[in-house]
C-alpha cells in the first residue's frame, strides 16, 4: 500500500521532469554550417533553429543576408566568425529578439552603423574581437539592455568613451593601440568606479605616448589638466588615492607631465588676427571714404599775435632778472613787423598751431 502511494505521489513529478527535458530537446535546434564556403546565409534552414553556426565561410552580411536572418527569430546563439563582413548595417538583427550570444569575431569590420544592434533586447554576450574597428560610438550599445559581456579585443581602437550599459559585468579591451591622453580619462574613471571587470588588465596597455607604455589603461596617471576638465565628484576619492600611489611610481612622472601640458589654443589667436584685420580695414575705409574726420583735425589756422598780447608777454618776462639780462628791449611795433614777415613765408593752413612766444632778438639778428 505504501509503495503504491509513493508511486502515485512521484509519478506526476517524474512526468513533469520528462516533459521539460523533451521540451528543451525540441526547442534547442542546432545547425552547423562551418567551412561550407557559403557567400550567403542559406534560406532553407529549419525555421525553428536556435543555435546557428556559420563560421569560416565567405558571408558579407549584405541586404539579402539580413532579410534571411529575419526568418530565424527563434535564434538564441549566432556565430559568424571568420567571414568577410566589413560593415554592420542598420537593423542587421532587428527580428532576433531572443538572441543571447552574437559572435562576429575574425572579420574585417570597420564600420558599425548607429542602429546595427536594434532589437537585441535579450543579448547577453557580444563578441567583436579581431576586426578592424577604429572607433566606436558608445550609443550604439544603448539597445543592449541585458548585455553582460562585451569583447572588443584585437581591434584598432585608440579611444573609447564609457558605454551606457547598466548590466555589463565583463569587458575585454586588450590588443588595441590605446592613446592614453585626456580623451581616455572618462573610460578610466568608469572602469574604476563601476563594478565592471576588465579582463586581461595587465595586458591592456597604453600604446601612446611612449612614456606611458608601461601603464595599464586602468592605472595610467593623467595630468592635472585632465582632472580639471573631466573629474566628477564621485571620482575625487579615487583620484586622491591614485595620486598617493603614483607618488611612489616611476621617476619620470615630471617628464610625463611636462610632455602633456596643454598647448596654446590656436583658434583664439586666429580669431584675434581676423578681428584685427577687419578693424584695420574698417578704419582705412573710413579714412578714405570720409575725409571730413581728419579734415576737422587739421583745420587749425595760424593767427597774428596782437599788440596787447605782445605787451603782456613783455610784462610777464620783466619779473625774471636773468631773462632781462639776455633779451634786449624791443617795442611792440618791431614785434608786429617781425610777425608780418614770418607770416608771409608760412603756409596759410599747415595743420600746426603756432607758438605764441617768439624770440624777437634772434629774429632781428637773422634779418
């Protein structure tokens, strides 16, 4: 009786487990087409395929290929390694909403369009290693809400800003020619403040400048100018800790900082030159087209020194005994005659103001 009860109790459970196994075996459909020399993705594959391996072919992922891929909407894993893909166009995998692993390593990809990964809401692993990617816009990863692994190993990337990936756990960046200038500061900040693990950290080294080749991109010291431009409040604690560690680092830190001092902004000098040239041209144009301005400045006429002014000057100099001894006496009539003679030789309007004081003694000797 006991045995029958036990059997009746565990029989539904055993049937449930068997049904789950049979269901998983039915849903997981693998198709391997490696080394078939395919230039196009075959369209006669079982539509229920979940794991598709098309590695080591000659597929370019053109418009025809992207349309064929739309039929395999149950795919969870897609392998396109070692093909002839150069460009990842927009909406390449837009209908593959169940895809979790996408491996496109070993191609010649140099362009990834902005919406190339749209529709991959469940993607967890993205492998773009061993390609020819020069630069990446971090916004192209925004549709990948569940991405946990990003592999960019062995490309030509020298600069990469922090990606907006909230669930990322692992990133692979080694094998790239990293330029460890201020442009890499945000990436280092993100690597040190987030929970993302940088795989092969010890081999993810700076390639430029030469003085920083011994540093990992996660620990490379940046200049004070970089910190002033990019430092955020949450990074202050890490920066202070790193500055203490770097004080015990290599002795050529002063050389590094001197080499990375900010250069002068040439655009400010260019703007200054342009403004100066424009102002100078404008002043010259005003001077040529509007002569009334400088005519007013040069419109001062000479005038005769009146008799009472001459007497005033004589009276004013009478108080100085030293001057009296040197200047002989002259009457106002002689002074008037001398002024008339001088005024006859002068130009009526020469642009200069005539001095009111004239040494009459010297003029009389010359005449």
